[in-house]
């Protein structure tokens, strides 16, 4: 998921350099949403992923 965020960020940068402001804005928004989602899932996996095995 983090890799998709980086891909959309690169697309946004390229679109901004070429002058496509609308596409750059949309790609930046998608990158931000994916990055926040990645962070939330990462924190959840840190909290719940390290449980000792149930006996």
C-alpha cells in the first residue's frame, strides 16, 4: 500500500511539472489517502500483531 502511495505521488509530481494541475491534485489526494490508510493499518498491526499464542 505504501508503494501505491509513492506511485501516485510520483504521478502527481510529473503531472504538476507538465502543467496538468487537475490530475496532479487528484493524484496527490489519492496518495495522501493511501498513506494515511497505510499508517492506520500499520499501527493496528503493531498493536494486535504481537500477541502471545493462546494456550
